[in-house]
C-alpha cells in the first residue's frame, strides 16, 4: 500500500492511523527474506543429533549460507518460475523436430545457485573426511521449502542412474555417462520414464517395446508423464521383443539424449503438461522413435538379448530412495506452511488481539509444530544413518513407504491449514500459501500413492518379514529413551502394533487388503512416537532440556493415547497452551 493509499484509508469515517496500520504490506513478509537454517532450531537440533561436533563445524557454515540462499533468492525465483514456467519449442525454423524445452531465466539462475552451493558443501565435506550425505539431505530439505519442483529437477533418479549404469551398462557407455556425472555436467539432468497411458502404477501393462540392434537396442513407444523431460539421460521401462506381456517381461533401459555417434537420439517431446503445481520442473509426454538404448536389467556385460526378467523388480528396489526424497519434499512443504502460518499469526490482529494469542489458534499452531517435527524425525531416520543416542545404523524395508504415506498426506493438510490461517488472503495466488498446497498435492502421487504404498507394505511383510526390522527399530528407540509415562505408552503401542500385524496376517483376500491402510497408519504413528522419545532422551542428557519430551508427550496423547468417553475434554491441564511459547521458540526464531 502506498503512502497515498494509506492517507486515503485514514480519511474513511471509521478509520484511524492504528487501523490503517493493519494494511501495511511490509508487515506481512512471511518466510521469504529469513535465513531458513538460522531460524529453524529443530533442523539445528537434528544436525547436532546426527553429526559429531567436528562434523557439525564443517557442515553448519554451509547450511547457514544455504539457508540464506533458499529463504532469499531461490524462494523469489520459485515464485517467478511458477508464474512463467518452461515452454516447449517443438520445431526449428526448417520444421525439424527439436523438442527443446526453454526454461525461464529464474529457473536457470536458481538451478545454478543451488548446484554451486551443493558443490561447495560436498567439496569441503570431502576435504574434511566427512560423508556429505546428511548435510546434503538437510540442504535439500531447505530447498524443498522454497521449491519442490526444483528439488525434483535436481534429484530425479541421479543416484539410481549411476548405480544401474555402473552395474549393467556397456563399458564405453558406462565410462561416458559416469564421467559426465563426475564433472557435474549432468547433475540434475536425469529422469525416470515409467508411466504410460495404459499403465499408471500398473507398470506391467506398459506398451513401449525394445528391439535388439547390434550392441544396443531400439526403443519405440510413448511415456505419458515424464518429469524433468528436458534432461540428458533417462532410465526407461520397456518390454523387449519376445518378452511376456506381464511385469516379468519388463526391462530397464538407459536412453541418452544424444547417440554415441553424436547425432540426436529418437527422443521427442510431444507436449508439456499443464500441471496444478510443481511448474518449475518440466513434465511432458515423451515419444521414442527408434531411440538408441542400453539394457540395464541383464547380465553385467550389458549384451543385447541378456534380459533377465528382473527389470521391474530391480527398479522397485531402487524406489525407496526416491520415495524418501518425496517424503522430504512433503516435510519441506509442511515446514514452509508452518513458518508462513507463524509469521502471519504473529502480525495479523482480529478482535483486539494478535491471532497467535487466541487459544484456538494456539491449539492449531501447536499441533502443526508437533506434526512437523514428528515428520522430520521419520524422514531423517529413513536415511539409515546412526544418531548419538542410537549408534547402530538402521534401514528398514517398509519404514520408507510407511513414512511416505504419513508425511505426504501431512504436507497437504498443513498447506490447507496455512490457507485457513491466512483466511481469504491464503486463497489468493499472490500470497505465499496457495502454491504450497498446489505443489504438495503431487507428493501423494509421485513414486506411488497411498494404496500402492500399502501394497508394498504387504509385499514386505509377506515375502521377507520386513516388519521385524521395523519393530526392532522401535524397541531400540524406547530402550534408550527415558522411562517416563510417554515412553511406557509408546512401548505398549509397539506391543499392540506387533499384535495387529500378526492379526492382519491371518486375514484373507479383500478384507486383508482393505485393512492395509489402517495398519500402515498405525505403523507410522508408533514409529514417529518412538523416535520422538529417543530424541527427547538425548536432548535431556545432552542439554538438560525437555522441549522434545513435551513434543513426544503431545504427540503420544494425540495419536497413541486412549482419550476415554469424553475425548480428553475433562483433562486437568493443557500443556500445548500452557507451554505454547516454548513450542514456538523451538520451531521458529526470527529475532
């Protein structure tokens, strides 16, 4: 609002300088402009929880700079790219199909800045002998708060591509591709092309075909939804000639934008998708016309004709890392929604007080804080890295799909809550929270929606007893937690979960499948509760503080306790309200 506009408002019959102050735009800057690492005590706690002091001393200066970058330029570029997304130049002036994706300057500037920051972090970490994986994971968490589309563009299958290429590609192709990755030239230039019009999640129904051609293959077919379709290297599912028309017949192939002889490969982009959100990552329909391809699901020699029938299974084994990345997108969405909500509630006044001083608003914000930190605990535990309280490394087959199911749904509800807190302003695109909701919705779709995740949980239980390592992880967590009422409650629920899994295994047919969803939810609820008690014990032993114990208690009361016939309305106290300021101070520090 300009000074002239404010003066005009002041002249209204029932206005006053105090009332007009409510409309000052600069009062509602929100999250943009903050340093997202420096203002996030929960992320700082997480880094200290996993890294030794000497490791933290190397990582933290980079995370501080990345927090400034993400909360400033990258967040602003993300808004600009959302308004002006990529466009497709299908043909050149001679009518040749060039399928060129033209990115806006905001996207290219953001991508360069993020990659440079990541490289600086990796270089310093390696010089210090520090594994950079956890600091990079935290850096991506900060990026995801600004733009999960960029997170997708930079993280779509890069690690998976390198693993498959190293194991299965012909020697000349392997050396060429890995060299491009080593120099950073193909960083953020990968994509997975799985989905077809006929298949969706039913990848066994795909129609793209592969035909042997010398020491390579020729691919022909059409992929319906390909994110990061302007990349240089693709992992593609197709059915080799003569393979059965089933999931057993699916093989994994590597396709490069340019053939080995330097000519353009037969990769055509029909059109870009007009998406609800994540507009910063170019998603399109991709057609293969005699595209040169290399088998990545055969003998290590990569010889044509050596398809082993395990391509789809191998691809699914590699999706856990991708699913954890999607869960990280979602907790990034949730964190951004929380920060925008806290910033707005601190400034907006109604009925004589700030929103943040209203009891009902405090209840909602307290729940959001607890949910975000529980989700953060789940996602970071999914990396399999050890922490100071529990030094044994952990990795569970079904923990990641359970985490994705719980956290991706949270990303949507948190964004919706943020819109509600902003009121009508939240529903307007030039306020910050509408895009968060549009973006968050895709996380329940990428790498499998809830039902597919539940089916994956079933396969894990039935085929390899994958629930046992998860239960062991839960028992380990409570074994090093303080012996308080919250830990005792979580311990009882671990026993109940064990019994529930056993009971589920005795169900048959449609009933068993239908009850997978509440079973997976139960797993996620208990998993998060156990992790929070573990964190609380470390915080108390290390810092003599009990904020995480408060979070664990509030979480357990909400998700694990039996509230009785009055649903807890007759409780003697309400810690969320009584210790609200402590919750907020541990969630966001802006002074």
